[in-house]
């Protein structure tokens, strides 16, 4: 293709830029397909009128316990944790998985402990593999060096996610920002995991080592533990793709929900960015769209390999995010960031399935609100490193901290120097203003704190509620 044509064609220009940056062909092909569909005017929004609610979904507690067959089921399973994010939203520049989760242990340490406990109990290899980014790879592997028993012979400890160019919102050509060229790039979303598995050689390596299934989850969700019942269910029912879902509550109104397409009945995941403005109230109706994505999926590796062999990849729905090339400068060039959701692959597989799981399997940490809950006595760390609710079956307390004072980890920890307050008997903790907590503070029932202009200090041993 002539240079002039490459410069004027968004797809060719993006592919050229990605190749120059050393990106894998599978990732280039997937991004080129997504960009081509956007360039050609493919509608990226999903109307409520095109969907219908998902009927009944099987529940985890209904699955039979494999008993003595648990080891056999787990022998063919590998674990992938999505580990590309930095804790920048909390004011840090380290991998989020290296942040303390609870009891002085990081997310990564707890995940490693869970993996080793299962290996010992069932006598299986159970590989733990991370999908890292350029920013998280080195510090994460350095931290894992403290666990020399974690690597599985013949398999890598990690593989790298792709990066894709931000696009000029008017021309769709790759955006340029010479003042900070790194800002010309963005992650492609968790949907990149499939192309990166193939392009890195991981899929081939796993199959060559005799593994048939993989479970993929976020590294900040310690509730997403390996369960032999689920992998046995995949094998027994020949399910190519299974997504864990939770029953919707008011807290899920902005999360991705599952539905069935009216035309063919195929399962589909709809995210906030895929919803037309006129359907916003419908999207928030968690009583209608009852099942919500946990971003934990179980996959038959043969099904993934077949799709890449037959079609060269998965055609995932495109999520278009409108931002500026420098997110800190609203006057900088308007750009589009094209992403795809990992769970959106559910629409690519005939026979894909959902599984309703308890809330205890969905405890992601996205804000310091979530971190306070995880570090508090509302949870405990079991002998096998599983994070358990101290009141099984009860809804976890609702926490809303004033992000002006608690949003960054330094401010959060400075206001709780002796550790978090007790939330085991709490239903709700809402903090407005600058509040600091002394040692041994207990929250019971529903508590709302409003600090005066000079701040509010809760004395040691105070019982609130």
C-alpha cells in the first residue's frame, strides 16, 4: 500500500503504528477489525428493545460436588489473573496487586497462597499465570520471586497484554501527542486476553502441557477462587464458555448486565458505554436485567483455539470511549479509545452459559471504599488463604467515604492509623468530610458521619450506631 494511502486510511495507519511498536499480529488483526467496523459506521450502542431478560440461571450451590474426582477435574485447569492495572486511581504507581489487601498481605500474596493450598490439597499442578502490562511486568515478577514454588515447568509466569493507539476523534487516524508520546497509547480492554493468549504462544503451551480449561479473573477480586465444581460442570456439560454472574442489586446499576438478543436468543453482555442515552433508565433497572457480570470466566481452550483457527480471532463488540489524549488536560485533542470486554466473548460461542454465584465470589477493589471493607473484620482470611465473610449469607455493609479525604491511599491510611473500624455488625457507613478513626472503633447498624469544618476525630473504643 502506498504511503499516502496508509496515512489517510485509519485501519492501515493504526496497523502500521502497532507493528512499529512491536505489537503481535493477532492483536493488530483484532484492533483493525474493530476500527474498520467503527469507520464503516457500525452501530456500537445496544438498545433495550433489542434485548430480553435472561431466564433462570443455574446456581453454584446446585452443582454436584465432584468429591474424590475434584483432583481429576482440577488437573486440567490453569488460572489466569488480569494484572495490567496500576493503583493510580488510589494515588499509587505500583501494580494494584502489590497493594496490601488485608492482614499485611498483598493481593498477589493471597492469590499465590490460594494456589499453593489447592495444589497441596489435590496434588495438581494448577498453573498461576498473570496477564501483565509493560508497567506491571517487572515489579510483579520481582514480587513473585519470593514464591519460588509458584512457576509451573514448561509454562511462563506471565504474558503481556497489547496496547493500541488512541484515535483522533475527527479523522480516526492514530492520535499524535509529541509532548508525551506514551499518551498516544491505551490498553484495549480485557477482551484483549484472547488474542494475547494466542499471540504470546500461551494457548499452545497450555494445550501442549495437557490443560483443557482456564479460569480468568481480575487480580483485585480475591473472592474469585478456584472451585472444582465449576470445572467439572464445564467438562460434564461440554460448555465452551461460562461466566459467573451475581443477582443484581442497587450497587450494580452501572455494571455490565447480561441479556438475550431478541433475534437469535444468544447471550450478550451490555456495558454502560454501549447503552443509548434514551435507555439509561432501563439500563439501571436491576430488577429487569437480573444478572450482572463478575468478570470471572471459565473457558474451554479447545473452543478458543477453534475460533482462532477458523476465523482468525473473536469479533467482540466494540466499546467506544470518548476522552482527550491527555486525560489531565481537557483542552487536549479529543480522542476515541476502542475497547472490548472479556465477558463479551459470551456472544461468540454456541452453548455458552451463565452461573449465578454468591456475592462472596465478587469482592473487587476499585476504590478505597472497597478496600476498607476488605481490610475490615467484615472479612477474614482462612487457613487456605480464601477470603471469607464473617457473616455468611448477609449482605456486606455499604461503605461510602468522602473521596476528597479518603480517595488516595495515603489519606485513607492516615485517617485510620490503628487500622479500620469494625464493620462486622455494620449495615452502612457513610463519611462526609475529614474524619479520623481511633483504635478499636466499632460501627453497628447504619452510621452516617458529617465532619465540621475543622474535621472530626473518633476516639479510641467508640461504638457508633
